[in-house]
C-alpha cells in the first residue's frame, strides 16, 4: 500500500485537485483574461503545469500497470489513457466560444509528426547509439502501418477529393458512415491485438527472431508473470490513474479558453492549438518511449508510438465527427497541400524503414529531418 501511495503520488494528487477546486469554484477565467495580462499569463502557466503534472501521473500509473500486465495489454492501457486525454482537450476546444473547425485535423496531424517522426527518430538514434541495431516484431509493425494508412487516409486525405459538403467537410451521411467504419475497424484491431494475435506485439528474444508466444512474455524486469499479478494493486493503481485523468477533463475547458485567447492575441497560426494539445498530451508518453529504446525494448517503442497514432485516429476522428453532428459545429479534416506531402512522405518512409526486423540508426535522422520541415512550415507556410 505504501509503495502504491508514495509520497510523490500523494503530493501530486493534492496539488492537482487543489488547482482544480481553485479554477472551478474560486477563479473566474473570463475576468482573468479581461484583466491584467501578467495575471492571465501566470494563471495559464499554473493551469498548463497542472495538466502536464497530471499527464505525467497518468503515465506513471499506466506504466506500472503495463509492467504488471505485460504486453500488449499494459502498453494499450497507457496509450488509451493518453489518447483519452487528447480527445477531451480537443472536445473542449471544439465546444468553446471560438470556431475551430480544423482542431481535430490539426491535432491528429501534429501527433503524427511528433510521434512518427520526432519520437521515433529519437528512439532509433538513442537506441542505435547504445545497442546498434535493435530488434522488433515486423508483423506487428506492419499491422500498425496498415491501420495508419487506412484510418488516417480515409479521414484526412479523402475529404479533399470527395464532393461531400464541400471544402474538405464530410456530409452528414459520410460523417456517420466513416465514424461507424472507423469504430468497427478499430474495435476489431484491439481484439486482434489483445487476443487473437497478441504474440505479434511482443519483443523478440535478444539475438534471434523467435517470438515469445507464451503468457510469460512481458517487460516486467522483476521476472513476474501475469499469474502473479496482485489484483488489489491493479485496482488501486487504476483508481489513482482515473484520479489523475479526471482533473485534466475538468480543467480542459479552461485551458481551451486560455489557448484560444492567446493565439488570437498574439496573432499566431490557428493550427498551433492542435500542436499544443499534441505536445501536452504526448510528452510523457514520448519520454516513456525513449526510455524503452534505452532499455533495448524497441517493440515497446513501436507499441507506444505507432499504437498511439492508431488510437489517436481511431478515437479522435469518431469523437470529433460525433461532436460536430450533435453540436452543429463545422468539422474540416482535409489536409493542406504541404501537409499532404509531409503526410505521404512520413507514411512511405515509416513503412519502408519498418519492413525489416531491425532498426537502422540512419533512418532516425530521416524522421527527425521531416519533423524539422514540419516546424518550418508551421510558422512559414
């Protein structure tokens, strides 16, 4: 019990919930934004810091669950926890006073650039510097790429080439059909990943391509297998995880208001809102992925990064389309010309680099170069 409710965890929970109570019942966001710019900036920093601390708390608990439950269940919990935070933040921005028709597309595209270029590139480089070539399960990687091509293609490339409602906007029938298809395909993929073919998402034995098919295959460094899982500890960590996620949900509307106000006041690109959401949400998971690469667990890197992007599209697109249909908000998913080029290059490069069974350190530089181009075009379109 003491190990689960550590001093750090208790302090984090107290701090987070204190800020939640302050913003919900004491502070008035509208008055703060209309008053002193210094007070508004300090309030934004406090809000952003709290959400980031909560995100790290979510990752910490989900990471513990990952080691206890083994792959692919553990990493899936971590990924779904993180992506659920992203969906909440995007929904809060969409339902805010400012029209943000491209926030879903901007967030998903930013996640793609950050996860599949910046994080993957760093993991390949740091892992390569320490271990040279790192092994992973090629079949599992290919299945991720298949999902990425299908789900992201029909949600972000297709809108620019169909009649729909015009201007990269799905008609009602198209939105409902695509939402249903994505939910069905993503649900079957989760079942495929967790039950039928879970062995495709497990780290190969060091020095060979033989895959661990037994239930004992996991990343638990203490040698514990699934049969020794403490059910009480699992439930307690799950409760703590939810206690970390809930404050993010409660503060998301306030954050969206500050972000909208800041972008408009400073005259920054509107797409920066989606980039900020992606950075806030995926920074903790990105750190976890780099640590996995340093521990020579590259399959876990793939599960975290590629799995995160599959979950991002599989959960965010239906959520955004449903919110748009219910609230009457305009939703635009079509990519711009430059975004389309970066999108296609990222997919082709990633697919070619992960067709083998080992990483090649040079490819890390290729992915990082694409991310630099993304940042360049963000401010100099």
